[in-house]
């Protein structure tokens, strides 16, 4: 049940974590030159990771 509740919180936070993920990826893109396909993959990965971290934070604190 804890995992389901954490995932529910994380799904809601996906919408709110898109903007910070884009900003983090732009910062990385300035320092490391990589292609746009990798750019999109990094944005998606950072968005999911940030939302999972926020979901875990909301569940346990």
C-alpha cells in the first residue's frame, strides 16, 4: 500500500516537475554538448526522478 500511495503522489507531481526538469537540462546542455534526442530523454528522466523524489518525500514526511 505504501508503494501505491507513493506512486499516486508521484503521478500528480509529474505535471509540476516538468518546468524544473527543463531548466536543469538546459543547464546541463550549456555545460555538456549533446544531441536533441538525448536532451528529450534527459528531460523525461529528470521529470520522472523529481516526481518520484517528491512523492517519497510527501509519503514519509
